[in-house]
């Protein structure tokens, strides 16, 4: 197809996380995506980094820390995920 996509893959987890290693999310250039790595603030953080990878082509690892208590209900898991983000296609 030739259209760049970015694949975000949960590389490993510690503690309680919404998804486990191997979970994936595929992002398109317009910012839409398929799949999930857990939703909430953590997924939004990975989405932001994935859009950077879409722009510059550099793979990166995003540390998603779900241990800090915050206002709201979307960071209640208490674990940590490492998510590998790479441009494909």
C-alpha cells in the first residue's frame, strides 16, 4: 500500500495493567486507529508518541506508568507498561 502506519505493541508489563504483552494498536496518518493497548490516559500518551513516530520515522519505547493516583477513573490499574512504537508500511 505504501501508506505509513504506526504499530504500538505492549512489550512488557509489571503489576496490574489493562492489557498484557502482545496487545497492539495500529495508527493511521489521520490519527485514527484500530485495536487498543488499554484505553484512557495511557493510550492517549502512546497515541501522542505514535504520531511523533509517524512524523519522524524513529521507533521509540513509551513507559506508561499507571501507578500514580489521579482524579478520575482511567488510571486505576496500578501497573507499568512498556510500549514499543514503530512505523511500518
